[in-house]
């Protein structure tokens, strides 16, 4: 076994009983919150730079989103094996600093009058790669920092911060686009990533590298172990398949949606931000419900019902017409419910995944699920752009929305949908 060197006082102090009295957990939470604000803001502002500043079409916007999502497919498995052999903080801090630097290039390019789609493609690719590193390391860091009996509470806290970011990030990005300009608004996301790196850097507690990952083990062997573990566990296998079905359709839908709001419904950047921001309060409510609802009704029932309701809401989007005074409140109400249902699914699935996965391969399991579940998102984004260009925005929205319902259908027929009121036991540790 090898562990990260630290001061003797750090190693001798156990974590406080309450998570919120634990300074290191608070630093992780604050860093993850700032990072999520940056990510949510960037996901709104970069497409708006393409659409409002550069006049990008449906195919170009789909390609931009595909470039940002492609690293999930290309890098996740390698990153998962790599993170399992290292201190997570040495991964998270450089990833945030790199994302901040990449985003700062957008306003600089605007000032130099060289901003174009090639610049946005390059920035999106760098941000996408570093987001994979940060995302895998952050989830592995929580498992190493928080005792098993408090993992659900820690997960709820981190997911709650993601909900707050869903509220504030798009609103901040959309508002700055309207007040300043889309390229300058990108700086808000860059600042959030810089603040995240400062907070994570201040975590003091020694972090033990899991023993099976501490030695010089072949990366290929570690990747195969993560793949085999997910494939052999019926619950994790279902999570991967359902996630892939949903994320593929959701990527297509979001590409069309980002064009539908400003071009078909004629919403401003600030109004687009408000629509996305409405997911935040719903997600906060979903986080609260996720802390107790699965234990009352059963994990499987909560997952299937939440996924069916949240995913099915998008079916009415193509029917929207009228002025912003009518459409914006309706869109915000839909975002509110979608945020609550989506958060219930996310927190519940995360708790199940953590419960069945040994600590030593948490990074690889997260990476494997990201690889399978999110790996098709670039193709989904490209499909969304193609559908919008060939069939029109409203028809493309309907097709993508219908595709999302495949996920709860698969879930309802699987062992995941039959889970009871308690979390499953850890799977094989071989």
C-alpha cells in the first residue's frame, strides 16, 4: 500500500462527525460548486456566442456541442484508470485552471477580431477534455474523503450545489450576454473555474491512494477491470444502458432546443438564461426529496417514475407558440419539473452506484459509466443539428423528446427498476 505524504497532524485527525463541521468537505463542496457554476454558465454562453455573435447554423451548433462532448467517449476510460492511481486534488486543480485559461481565450480572440468557429471548436475541445478529468476526480475524491455511512449525505450536498449552479449559471451567463456581449460573458465561467481551483487546493487531509491502484499496474488491465465490473453487475449494467439511451436523445434535443428558443420563439439571451435557470429550484427540491423518498417508496419506483415524468415533459415543447410573456413562464415551469425529476434520478443512481462499487475502483467505474452513458452524446448532438436542418426545429424536437422515453422503459424492465427501500450491497471485489 502507498499513501500520499502528509503532516502527522493531518493523518491523526479523523473527520468530524458532521459533514458541515468538516473543513475539508466544505472546501471540496465549495470548489465543486464554483466549478459547476462555471460549467453551467459555459454550456449556455458558448452556444450563444456561436448563434448570436457568429450566426452559426444548426449543423455548426451540433458540431460545436459534439466537439465539447467527444472527450467523454475518447478519454473517460483512460482518465478513470489514471485517477485511481493518484491524489484527486492533483487532478482537479490543474483541470480547473486549464478550463479557466481556455475560456479566457474567447474574449481575447474577440478583441483581436479573430474570433470564429475554429476558435470556439478549439476552446470547446480543451474544456471538454479537462471536464472529464475534473468530473471523474471529483466523484472519486468524495468517496475517499467521506466515510461510507455518510456518502449519501455527501452526494446530496454536492448534487445540491449542482442544482444551485443550474439556477445561477445559465441566468448569469444569459444576463451577461444581454448586458455585455457573448464573448465577454465567457469570462464569468473562467472566473468560477479559477475560484474552484483555489478552494480545492486548500483541502488539507491526507488522501490515501487505494492499495490495489497504488502499484505500477498496466493501464489496459485497469480499464478492463472497470469494464468487466460494470458489465458483470446487473444494476450497473442497466445504469449504463439507460444513461446511454437518455444522453443520446438529450444531446440531440438540447442542440435543437438551443436553436428553438432564440429563433422559433424569438427569446433574448436573458430569457434563454431564465428558462434554463428554472431547472435550479426544481433540482434543489429534487435533492431534498432524494434524501428520503427512495427510502420510503423504494429506489426502483422513484427512478422509474421520476425518469418517465421528467423525460416525457419535452413532448409538449414543439406545440409552443406565442409571445415571450406566454412561452417563458410555461418553459420555466417545465424546466422546474424537469430539474426536480432529473435530480431525483441523478442522486438516486449515484447512491446506488457508490453502494455497489468498492472504493478502490470508484474512479474506473465512474469513467466506465461516463464512457458508455455519455459516449454517444457527440453523435446525438450531430443528429440534433442534422434533424433541425433537414426536418425543421419543431419536428426535430418531437423526435428527440420521444427518444428520451426509451430510458425509463428499459429501467422499468430491469433489476434497477425493482430495487427496494434499501441500497444494494457491494458487488464483486475481484
